[in-house]
């Protein structure tokens, strides 16, 4: 694994904006491994794999999580890539714990939008050192679904109610603030989108608000977001929301590291052992 080179200026940009794009951060050979893993998971989804589209919507907006626990290529990419070190560097954390990998695939001519949201209220952790790294294996343009980010939106510390990607699932709860109507008031926000090539990554704080348009092109948009926690993070049980792929055996407020959430930075002396069977 090549050494990671991240400058103090890049860290400061991340602190201010809550999002940054790093060009050419992933080795092309690793991107090929990730592409193999994505296609394998599309062909044989895991226990939580789904299509976010409604039955009336054309195309395919596919998602899956915890793929490292059941797919060898996804496991290889996670363990061989510098993702954990990158996460620890931007979090300014001595450690990086891997919370989950999450796949988002918008096949050609899939109009489904990803709604405005922040990641933290879907996730299983609270704290300040919380980060996601978005890795695409296809060229991504605005037209094919490049993610849009509200720069600086993480700094308020506000946690917003999660929005369902799947029209059949709702996360309504009194636990968090109502999400502002960003789409109807775009000019009031500093919105940025990064068109990327395979090997580029986008790093965001889990509180940074973001959304993505549908894919109106004839090109695929395959990507995986990797969620990490740092030293100050702790396990959070939400009133309503998704659950880890298996019970981590943690109480609300417990430190994160466990078999379900392995510490990957510093690099572990033994390979994470959790394995989950795919549905037959």
C-alpha cells in the first residue's frame, strides 16, 4: 500500500467545508477490484441488498451494505486500500474504526434522486470524528449523478431527521431536527459538486448535507461509501432506522471497536474475522 500524502491545507479545507475531493487517491488496480466486488454484489446481494426504486420508476438504483463481510473482492479492497489511514488523517484521530461500506449504483437512465440528507442520523455512531469516503469506479458527471454538497453545513452540529431513499421506508422520529428545504432555496447555500474519474475520492463529514440527481446518461454510476469513526466516537442506538448486519453486542454509548466495527488504522495484526452468509 502506497503512503498517503495529505497536506495540512487539505485538512483545513475539510474542517471548514466538511467535504473535499482528492484526485487519483486510489490505485487503478484496486479500483478494478472494487468494480468486481460491486458487480458481484449486484448479481448476488447480501442480506440487506435492495433496489431503492419504486416499481414505477425506470432503471435501477441499487444499494447494499456490510459487503466486506460476505464478498471477497469488497473485503480485499477495504483491507488493501489506504482508506482507513485517509480517514484517520482527516479526522485527526489516532485510530480509524470501519463502521460499514455502503453501495450506491445508478444504472443508465435511472431518474431516481438521492434526497438531501446527512449521513450521521442513518449511522450507528455519534461524536465529532465521523467521516465517509466516497469511491466511484466509473467516470461521474453531473448528468450521471455526481453528489452535491452544502459546504460548511456540518459545522452547526445540528442532526437532521433521516430521509428515506426507499419510498416504502420512513424514518420519521422526534429525535432530530426537521430537514430544511434546500432544493427550493439553493441560492442560500454554498453547494458544490465534484465530477470525478475512477481513482478520485470524495471525503465528507457525516453531518455534511448532500444529495444527488438521477442518472440521465447511458453510462453506469457505481460507487461505494466507506464510513469510519475516530477516537471520540461511540455507539448510538437510534429510535428508528437501519440496524447493523448482525448485533454488535454494544450498548448505547459504548466504544465502537468490535467484530462488526473493526479498527483498521493502525493496521490490525490480524484480519477482521466477521463473515456473513449471502441469501441463497
